[in-house]
C-alpha cells in the first residue's frame, strides 16, 4: 500500500511540473513526452495526471480566459489518450463549484460555444451524464425569478447537446407544472378605484384628461390574476363551469386592454407623476422612440427592455403593469398558447377533453382580438405578432412529432447518395455531349421505402383519425369526427314528406309509386299500422283514403288549437316563451292522439274498406277447382292429420270435403280472406284454383262498388 502511495505521489509531482511547463508553452507534446516516459501502468498514469489537472485548475479561479484555455488543454490531452474522456467536464464542475454565480455565468459561455466538442463521439457517451449533472447543480443554485436568463441559457444548451429524441428531456405524457401557483389577494379595503390615464397628469394645459381612462378596481384585479390558474392548468377549460369562469375573466381583461391604448401613453412626454414615468415602466429609450413615431432598432430594444419571468401581484402595481408593453405582451402570448393547446390534437388528452362548436367559435374570435392587441402594442407590434404566429405554427409541428412517438431525426442518406450520383452523371453528360445525361435519366429513380400499413393505421388512430389507404378517401372520411352523426344530418335527408308525395299526380302513373308511398307511410305516419287491416283492398284506394285522413287531422288540430287560444284565459305574468312552449307540447300530444284514432273514418273510407263477405255457396263453387289437392291445402293452413281424416270421414265426395275445410278456415282464422287464399294457392303451385279465387274477388269487388254508388 505504501509503495503504491509513494508511486502515485511521485507521478503526481512529475505530471504537475510537466503540466505547468506544457500549459505555459501551450504545447501538448511536452506533456505527452513526459507521460510516455513515466514507468507505470496506464491506469496509474491517468489517475495521477487527472489529479494534477484538478489541482492546477483551482489556482486559476480568478482568471477566466486562463480557465478556458486550461479546459481546452484538457480536451487535447483526452484526445491524446492521456486522461479519461470525462476530464474536461469534471474540471468544469469543479470550477463552477468554486466561483460565484456571476463568474459561473461568464464561464458557461465557453461551455455553450464548444457544444460541438461535447457532441463528438469520444466525449458524448462518456460525458453526457456528467454534463447533465453539472447543469442541474447550477440550476439548483440559481433563482428562477432573478437568474432567469442564465437558467434559460442552461436549458437551451441541454437542448442543443442532447438529441431531440432523448427521453429524459421530453415531456412525453404532456404534464403541466401544477406547482407554479400564482398567489394574489388582499383585503378589499386596501385598494381603492384607480384611474389609469397613460401616465399623464390629471390636467394638461388646464383641460382634464377624460379620454383613455381605465378603472382598476379589486374585481378586475382578481379576474386578471385568476387567469394564471387556467394558464397553469389548461385542462380546467374543458369543465363547463370552469370554462364559463375563464370566458368571463378573459372578456374583462381583454376589454381592459382594448380600452387603454399604449400609443397615447408613450407619446406623452410631459409626465410629471414619478410613479408613471416612461423610464420607470419601459425605459426612456423606448418611450422616446414611440413619441417620435419611429421604429426602434432591435439592439436598442434589447438594451432598454427588461425581462421578468415572474411578475409581482401587488394590487398597487396593476395600473403600472397594464401600461407596460412587455407585461401586456406576456399576458397576450399566454392567451395564444392556451388557445393553441385547446384546439390541438394531443396524444395524451382524455376523451372528454373536447370543445363544443360554440367554444371553438369563441376561441377563434378571441384569438383574432388578441393578435390585434399585440399589433397595437409598441414597439414593433406587427413584427412581434408575426413572430408569435410563426412560433406557434412551428409548435404545431413539434406537437405532431410528439403525437407520433418522438421518432429520432435521421438524415436520408440513401436519398442524398442518389441525388449526388445523379448530379455527377448529369455534369459528366454535359461535358461529353449528353451521353451520360441519357444514362442518368434512363435509370429509374430509387423508390422510397413505404411505411407498413399497420403502422399507418396505428399512427392515424393515435391522432383520432381514420386511414383509408387513399389520400382523397382519407380526407373525405376525416371531414367530420363522428361519421354516424354526419350521416344523420338534416342536409342528408332526401326523403320527401308523405303529404307532398301523395299529392303529386304525375308520380301516380309510375308503377313503383305505391311501393314508395307505403315505405314513406311506414316511416312517417302511424296510419300504416292502423287503417290497412285487410289486404283485399286496392292500394291506390287505401293511399287516397290515408291522404284525406291526414288532411282532415291537420284541419281538426288547427281548428281546435284556434278555439283553445280564443277561450284560454290570458296570464300576463307568465313569460311569453314559456306559454309558447306549453302550446307546442299540447299540440304535439293532440296530434299523437288524433293520429292513433282508428274508429273515426269517413263514410267513404268505411265503404272502401268494407270486408268482402264469402258465403258457403261461393265456397262450394271454389271447392271443385281445388279438387283432390285439398289435403295439401289443409296441411298448409295448419290442420293436423287427425283433422284431415275427420273431413274425409264426414263427407263422401272430394268437393264436400274441400268445402268443409274452407268453411271452418273462414270461420276460425282471423286472417282468412280470398286474397290470402289466392296467395296460398299460388305458393302451392295450384294455379287454376288461384285463378278461380281471383275471378271471384273481382266479381265481389264490382258488387261492392255498385252498392257504394
């Protein structure tokens, strides 16, 4: 153990002296020569040199340029394989722990400028965890409200250093920072109504400044800061009660912004109120530029403006904050971000997190108003609005990328090779008179690998869409989120009303008119199930009687409704809308009652629907036409073998047996009729008997019509 310790101390002393000489001469070869000359294992030499670097760095904490050169020297030693790859990051961690935050912010510039070094193959795998730990240690030392810019630089560096698909840097399941709570509130008597007039005196040139005044009261103060809770957790907006609160607060705040224009406030150069001087609110340079109506340069804006990640919620500051352009822009951009989230398709949104059509329309109108307010906010309002619109458009692309599973970005190497080879071929063809050009054009372009169908369907399902295999069909299928509901829309109902269809005389010449009329009657009227009880009537006569019945019902309902309106006592205290609703309900109930009545037929309807009575003598005439096939008919009518045997034993002749069968059937069966008998005989291929029944139906119908006349 003592031997190893003495060997380490000797190596440490040797490498410390060599490192000082090499760093002073800025020559890595000096250190390399002493490293190779040392007689020890590589592990011992690397450990000793590693400690020499760390000891020497702590002597240079006051000289920032020297620290940067020393870290670069350590990078070169890693490339020469004299130390481990984590050496530069370990040195950076040591120096950040040993210096103040101001110096750490200056040294971090070196880390940002050399991000390409940390992403090299020899450093990335070994250093990524050390760099992440180093940055997290810095973030823990910093204040999110006072060191906002430094925190942002660290986060941006990590975003540049790690690949986009790094899972540790992604908010995969779309969580919100619910711990970011904005505290506000006070006793109501602490805040009196304040009038904000753009920082001008109450009287200018002896005239009171009545225009462009905004009342700041406790109600507006509470509504304004209550919006931060919705910005913190946008999912509250999908609750109906919370949405109503958000909508009310947003209207009040945006109305306050609209009623107070910053241009007039910036143009005021004679402000005497020290609490509302332009230099205190947005900087004297900004106010001067706005007063002269000249656009400011970007460098001037950066130098004059101040950025605050967290604003104070003291009620006495609200009037000054509303006159600050940066403050106003921060709030308006928060509105835009919230609106985009509510309208976007996010993979991890709950199924119930869907806006209604009225909510979507309100968001669209309010978004237009917000952009208009941003354009009206100096300086360079229109440019700022275009920039915000562009950034939100890019955010939609990132949202789509997250919905697809945060796939790793890769360069299309095959496509680049094909492009380069074709370019070379075209250039060669131009030099040789076009021969190579024809060769390049004759070769078919490389086909892009097609994505598997299952993956396409899975990705579309995650986005709540359908994939149909064809781009145009897919577009049509996704026009409406609920296709079944779209099919039920009133614009897709092409059926005419029953009354209109029956009153069209031209259609009655069409052979399919009766079939279509019956279909409409079954869909739109209960008469189909109550009036057409016997199939022996003509369909045309039945439809005509239905048409008359519908007209009569409508007239009766209108007449009764008119009588009720005349006789009903007026009630002045009852709201008009409520009275109309009651009349409508009574009218619907009355229509249902009238349509379900079946006994109130007109004399003409009763004659038309009179049952064709059949006598025993007429059945005796039909029996010979059926003949010996009456047993087959009896089986079809539902009689058993014992009953058929009974008919045979009671009568000697076939005609009497058949007549007895038909008589019992007409007496016992409710559905027994000549039409049904003809239909059954046709089904049994007893055509002559069916024709005889039809002839008897025609004769009986003529007799009924004569009696009716």
